[in-house]
């Protein structure tokens, strides 16, 4: 197994730990995207992130991959620490992989962590906007019903 493949498998296990026990095992082991959408999303996007970690660190690719992961994690009621914390597990995993120097690897993990947090916040902001818009829509419908019931809208 190549170094990036080994890093991917270990990082995937670390990312799935937040789900605990059997769910984490299922997320790592089941590869069918229909039977395991969370594990599939994690594997697909962590593959991109590992490739970028060992490669050019393309900001657009990193942001897109974390955008997919954080879209899931932001609706799962995870705290920011739990949603983004798996990124820091990469630091320990990479220490055991000699392809990168420790200083450069640490800087790359920091860049990944900032991207993950930025994407998590963007997803949480979108959720808050959706909730607000839904509440405003419901309020508008309630006002229309009340006006109709009063005979204002005949």
C-alpha cells in the first residue's frame, strides 16, 4: 500500500470516529454509496484531500472537498470541534509517513484545518438563512390566513 493510500485509510477511520462504534465501522467498511452515503462522501472527498496534501494543495479542490464533508457534518448537530477535529488527526498520521518534512506537513495540516473550518461556517450560515427564511415564510402565511379569517381578503 502506498503512503497516500495508507494515510487515506487511517484518516478515514479518524474522520468516522465521531460517529462511534458500529456506525464508524460501517462508514469505513461499506463502499456502496447507496447503503453508506456518509462513508462514501468521506472516502471520495478525503481521497481528494490526501491527493492535494501530497500534491499542490490547490485551494479550490480543497475547499470543494471540505464543502461536501462539512455539508454533512453541519446538519448532524456536531459541535465545530467534533466536525472539524478529524483534520488534526492527519498531523499524527503524517508524522509516521516520511514523504513530507514535519514542518511542511504541519503547515499543510493547518491550511487544511482553516479550509475545513471556513467551509463548516459557510454551511452553518446557509442553514441559519434557510431556517430564518422558513420562519419568515411561515409567519407570512399565518398573517395571510389571519387576514383572510378577518375578511380582509375576500
